[in-house]
């Protein structure tokens, strides 16, 4: 059995994928706005969590290798953290790292 790997359509970055999926323009605009809002919220949460971890590393004056051992990740992963590469981390991963250093994470739902 042959796997179909042909690319038929690619939505350009920044475009509204909901239009490409066939939603009516008004609904596509609403769905796109809601998705963008969720992305902004997720990025803001990740940035806060990463800042807390980076601040801890700086406060303890740890080398990346030392922080990696404590956080139970690789040294390059700590570099990604310190350089705020949010796209490489999930919120769960960041919360787990904070837990390993004894920091409690609380979210407020409004």
C-alpha cells in the first residue's frame, strides 16, 4: 500500500486558515480572531513561566549545565529556556521545571 504524500495546498503564514477550510468569511474572521487570542494568551503564560525560571537561574548564579542537572533537562534545553524560545516548550513542561525547584504555580481564571 502506497502512502499519499502529495501536498495539495499550503496556507501562507499569517493567512486565515479558516477561509481555506471553507468557512464563511464572517465566521472565518471570528474563528481566526479567537485562535489568535488563544495563541497570545498561551505565549504570555509561557513567557511568565520562562522568566521565573531564568530569574531563578540568574539569582542562584548557576551555569547552564548546573541548572540543567537540577531541572532534569539537557544543557541546550536550558539555553532555549534562557533565550525565551517559547515555541520549544509546553506550559506543562515549564510548570514541571518550576515544581522541581520548589516553586508553586497558580493560575487565576477570570
